[in-house]
């Protein structure tokens, strides 16, 4: 995981022209931890559109590897975190199933960057998210979520398996741990601001 630079003159998070509110998408495949991440970090009561999985979704929703998961996001998750006295992050979690992808363009509008959560036991479910942000040109980081029983892989192994550009950060996080999530979001923001600075 890349080091977080404390806020100061060398930190892009301290720039004078930094916006007061930033929108970040939290994406990934079904069951990769998006709702958990938003719930863990939000300082307000998070807004969820969770619905119970029913027999009607059999054959439609792929629950391979997450058979015990009983709910699914059907629209979005929303949360907010204050980074410092000048910066709030607004988090929008995307639905994971392809039947709800029609909402992604609306959710992505105005976003500065995205976090793509991946589960190393089920890497293919995150390919569509990565493809979406690459096509859209929206900066993103890949976050390997720590699940019980999942094997730890070096970042470069995950990068190769996902066929990522060398400039895309691959980070390790635990969506259940507030400090881990906060560091992840700051890394994502710094990555997006660095790209913006290079292109200006």
C-alpha cells in the first residue's frame, strides 16, 4: 500500500484550490464489499437500497462464492466522510449485478474518481467495473478486500491477473476497518488529483 503523505505543502490534499466536496464511486462485482465499505466509513447514517435475494433471482444473480449473502444493492449506497475542515467525500456505491448497470452513468456523473473492490477468490466479477472506468477515462484504484479464507497475493500478481495499466494503484484494504478504508479513499483521491495535475 502506498504511504499516505501528511497534509502539508507537499500534499495535493492541502492545495488551496481543493474543492470542498468530492464524489467518489465505490464499485466492484456482486459481493465484493461495497455496502460494507460505505457503512464502515460513513459518519452519517448511510443510505442503502438493499433488498433480500429471493428465489426469483436464481439463475439471474450469480452468487457463486457468496452463497450465504442474503441481500443485494438494487440502486446505490450513499455515505459521507469528512477528511479535514475543508474536504468532505461523498461516497456512492454502485449496484454489482449487470441488470442494474443502467444506473452507472447517472452515478458516475460528477465523480472525481472510483474505487474498485476485488475479491481474489472471484476476480472475474470485477472485470466489468474495471472496463467501465477505463472506457470512461475516470481515474480509479483497485482495492483488494481482505476476506476470511482468501489468499494474500502480491499487488503485481493481482495487477497481472486483472490486466491493469501500470499506473493504476493496487492497494490492500479491509472494508470492515475504518482506518483501512480511510487510507484507501485518501489514496484514491491523491491518485486522481495527481492525474489532474499532470494533465493541466
